[in-house]
C-alpha cells in the first residue's frame, strides 16, 4: 500500500510539473492562444483525473491500463520500454520539420509529457502485476522516481535558459545525455556557451553528451 501511494504521488508530481511548465509558458507566449488552449484542456483533464481521492485515482488508472500493452516479467523489461519511450521523445523533438512549426514548444512539450505519462502507466502496471519478479518491480519503482526527478530538472533548466534571454526552451534529459532546443534564429557561439554552462552545471554531463538545436 505504501509503494502504491508513493507511485501515485510520483505520477501526480510529474503531472504537476507539466501544469507548472504550461503556466510558465503561458506568461511568455500569450500570442499562441489556439495551441495553448489545447494544452490547457489536457492539463485540466489531468488535474480532474488525479485531484480526487485514492479510489478515484485507482479507477482512472484501471481505465488507462486496459489500453496499455502488458509485457511479461523479464530481465530487460523495464529498460526496454524506457528506452523505447526515450527514443520516441528524442526523435520527435529533434526532427527539423518539427522544429519549424510555429507552436513547436507547446506541441512538443505536450508530446514529451504525454509519452512520459504513458511510460509511467506501463511501469505502474508492471508494479501491480502479481506475476512480476521482485527485482523487476523494484526496477520499475526506481524508474518512476527517476522520471519524476528528470522532469523536475528539465523544467528547472528551461527556466534558467529563459532567464538568460532565450524566448523559450525545450529540454529532454536522459541519464547519459541531454537535448536542448532554444528559440533563436541562429545559434551563436555565445549562445552555445551560455547553454552549455547551465546544462553542464545542472546535469554534470560532458559537453559531448549535450546536443543543442535551434527552433527555426
């Protein structure tokens, strides 16, 4: 029961970070009302889902779980579904054609967070499966904690980048690398140095593991 409550708390934390990121973005991008309306509706739906009591949360989880593929309890199960999700997020936010879209930051921040939410649901399904080996269950629990930590750090780095003069920024963190997209017409050496200083300080990663891209 304690594990379940902790898992649900972490899910709620990730969602709360999404909400905070949206509000922060709205303060800086009010001109993009149509796209932000879609994000706001998504945020409100999430808040409505998770603001109820524990029974309501469990009911919501059960309805989502019915749509999620359940994989057998095997050694590489957790890392496989994590890597699959991370690869999808990285590919989506990095594509040049996507970075040309006017509402890129709202659309692909939403995409990143929705894919992560699905990953958490899959991990939660593994945790609650009676047939899951204890080692795999522990890995899934640790991964949910890691997702919450990464999401929080992404939001913090995005805020730091905007405080340095970038109109907007999207950050995607993995354990061993980071992708950063900033709103500039052309990246200068000074821009790159500012971004590297912030990201290296917050992630402790080497510059070779940090990829910086511009939103066209």
